[in-house]
């Protein structure tokens, strides 16, 4: 990622340009580039929409290899998605369609799952 790319992406009005850059350049992104891109996305995406999309995208490509940036993207999505538009899909995309049945175990094992779950189901007995 060039300095010009970084400058342009820092001016991204909503995160779409950053997400597109990620999708179009994932094959050539170094770990440092990816970390910088995630930091830029955390700044420019105010709603969490493209943070969530990037997390799902990287998880689908290589869940283990991209586990660190995925965790960072999910944590930022949790902070930004105040209307809970993107959190429900993150649960099933990252943790499986049966994640609600395994919620007790997943809450104990994964802080991001626990945070999403608490936001979506503040009263666990009302699922």
C-alpha cells in the first residue's frame, strides 16, 4: 500500500473505498498493510457497516490466518454499530448458524461473541 493510497483512504467518507481496496488488494497486502488498512477503516467507518463486511470477508478467506485483524474489525464493529444492523449477521457468519444454541460456551470462550450477544440479547432468557 503506497503513501498515496493511505492518504486517499484516510479521506474515505464512509469506509466503502477502504473495503474495496481490501477486497481488490488482499492478495498483495502485507501484514503491516492490513494492520494499517484496518486502522484506517476503524477511523472512517462510523456505522460499522464496512468493518463488519471486512471481518466476514477475511474470515471467509482464511479464518485462522486473519484471526487477529478479524478480532480487531469485530471489536470495532461492536463499538460502532449502535443500531445493531450488522451484529446479527456477524454472529452467524463467524460463529455458525447454531451459535445461539452454543451461546454459553461461546460467551465463555470468545470476548467478541460475548459482547455481541450481550448487545443483542441483554436479557438472555428472552431469545
